[in-house]
C-alpha cells in the first residue's frame, strides 16, 4: 500500500511572486520618484538605473510610465533575474521591452551609461556591512549619475528595529512573516528572514534571509556626503489620523517622530 501525502499549498508556492505581492509597491515608489524629481529638477528624467533590482518590478513600472523612459536593472543573482525576465519583462509590450536592459553584475563593479536616477530600494544596501564598503557603493552611484542626477534609497529604523521579534501581516491568500532573528548591538549586524504561511498551515520558511547591518540615518547621510553628494534629504512618512499608521505620504523634514518602526526615503542630489 502506498500512503499518499496531500500536497500542501507551500509546495507549489512561488517565493518571488509572494515577495512582490507582500513587500513591493512599485507603483507608489515610482509615483514618489516622479513627483520628487519634478520638484527638484526642471527637466524630464529618462534613464533610471535600479540597483539590486531583483525581479525588475520597479524598472518595469518606470518604462511603462512614459515612452521616453529607459531603465537598467542590476542584480548579481541569475535566478531572480530569470524569474523577472519571464514574469515581468515578458508582460511588457515590444516598445517597453526594448527600453529596458538587465545586467547580471555586482553593483560595485557595473559600468553603465550615466543615469538620471539610481534606485536602491528595500534596504538592499544594508547588505554592505562595513563603512568602507558602503562608502565605495555610494561613490559608485555618484559616478554612475549625470551631473544633476538623483539617488533614491529607503531606510528603516525605530526602537523595534534592533529587537529580536516576529511580525505577521495578512496578505491576499497568505500570511507574510517578518522575523528579526538576531541582532548584535556591538556591530549592529542582524539576521532577518521572510517566511510565508498558507491557509492549510503549510509554510515556506526562510523564503528569503538577510544578513545585514542596521545603518542609522546620520551614518547614511554622512557617507552620502563623503561620497560627494551635495545634499541628502530625508522624506518622512505622515500618519493617518484614524489608524495611527503611516499614510504613504512622504515629505522632506529634518525632524521625525520617535516611532517604534518607521520607513523613510532618502533623496541624495549629486
Ligand atoms: C532585498 S532584495 C531587493 C529587491 C528589490 N530591489 C526590492 O525593492 O524589493 C536584494 C537583491 O540584491 C541582490 N544583490 C545583493 N548584493 C548585490 C550586489 N553586490 N550586486 C548586485 N546585486 C546584489 C540580491 O541578489 C537580491 O536580489
């Protein structure tokens, strides 16, 4: 007799799809970038370089927005680029497809045409653990921009950020679980995981894992300045009065609230 095992939802789950659905909001990101660019620069931006592009979701949104938009996506992982090519690039029409380039390279080494905009989103640059490495990356971005180019990056923090904790969020058809598994206050290094859980209680454990350093905003801004950026501005999220949660509207400020968990954009002008 053969004992059959019922297939679990997790067995068929696609971790890149789940990541896009739960973590990314490329439309809101590109809205912010377009509005901010428009306020800072009185000319249209054309070429956007998305560093650590993963599935290329944001680069695809950029080329969809305007027929004058071009994008370069850089990631060193061929699996994620291949997933992005099949699932995101192939959804573009021929004209949009012709305006996007993929590079499987290290962002520290990639040589690209000078871009109007460089993006490093979802805290990807936290993967640089040493001050010298983050400075080298910011110098590489500075070199990769045109004279009036702008670098957009995000950051997170707050008094819950250096804690070992687990947070769950319900998404459409699954639960997203953010696991801050370890934090070392001596070097600020932490290990975080993303797990996914499904309605049949099956799980995709450690679908993504990150060993990174929890950089602070003053450290990041000092390094941007050292790398040659003329200004860096923090865009802080407003609060929805009813829910007391972030409202998705980011405004420039020099003073933020001492929240348990915040995310912000940093806009560095060359
Ligand atoms: C946290 S994911 C970010 C994905 C996407 N940018 C987003 O906004 O969600 C980090 C990505 O950076 C890539 N990566 C890490 N270090 C890299 C490096 N030095 N050069 C190029 N890609 C790198 C990984 O392969 C991974 O796809």
